[in-house]
């Protein structure tokens, strides 16, 4: 079944991803700095102790955007091979900056796909 499926990429530009991260992860007492610093410390083996300390200082100073940029560009995106935009490796690439527009695009794609399959099967 997977071989016959469609590959759909949901992506967002870096700026939007940073905005989302900041709005989600800085909720809570003191903008959640302590928890963010603890989570960052868990990356010490991957990014090194000096980088972790620098990121912890940036979090303490409220510089969440710079921390998000660094972690996305230098750690998470390469680790998960996150494409920064549309990719020819997928049947459909959808920018999720606007959730409603993304949903419409996905629904339209599915409807078109269903019509094509129905016409091939003679339904």
C-alpha cells in the first residue's frame, strides 16, 4: 500500500517555524527559560559544551529567535534532512504558513487524485 501512496511534504519557511517555536516553547513561568536551558543541555554530546553554554546564556537573555535559528539550521534540519521549501522528491509540497490555505491545497489534491483513480477504474 505504501508503494502506491503519495508522498506529501508539509513545510514552512524558517521565519514561520521560528515564530511557531517561540510561541509554543516560551509559554509558562519565566518564558520557560529553565526548561529550555535543561533541554538544550541534553544536546551537549551532539553540539559540544561551549555551544550549549552559549545557547543557555542566549536563552537567559531572552534571545529565543537566535537560539531557534541556530538549532534549526545547524542541528535539527540537517539531522532530519528538512527541506526548506518544495521538493521534487514529493508528489505534493505544501507551505503550511497559512494553515487554511494548506488544508485547501491538500483537499484539492486528494479530490483530483480520487477523480483520476476513478476514471482509470471506470467508475
